[in-house]
């Protein structure tokens, strides 16, 4: 299991100081890779080919270890437990975003 991290600011996060009151190095989008699929939250709960999503190549790849779940078990968890929480109507840039989704998948799936 891996986490793909994408810098949405493409290195310009520190220019957001005027908005947030402090500089940021990056603005991260994350996805979880397992069973040759990358699972992420972007307007909806989605899976795609790892590293070939609309976010391009990941800026970083971090190994999270292994899962004892089968692909079907992970998929069922995402569809049944997470999809009702992570969809277009529940998105919140601070409280319910792709990083929260990745955290939930990583904590439950590894």
C-alpha cells in the first residue's frame, strides 16, 4: 500500500501567504494505491490507474506497508463506508477533503 502525494501548487504554495497569513510549502492532494488502483476523493470517491490520474505524476510516493484485506474487502469498505461520507455535497476544503479520505483508507486498510 502506498500514498501518492501531489503538490497542487507546483511549488508556489509559499505565495499563498497573503490568503492564509503564513507561507505554505505545498498544497497537497493525496491518493491511496492498493491492488494496482489509486483511490482518491475529488468531487466523488474515485479510483484510477496509479500515477495516471488527472493530477499527473505524484510529487512523492510513500510506502504505508501492507494490507491483509482482499481487493474486494477494500473496495466494499470504500463504497459502503466512505462513499456516503466523501462525495460532492460533503466536500469541505478544511474538514472533509482528499487528505481526510486518504487518512481513513490508510488507517482502516493497512
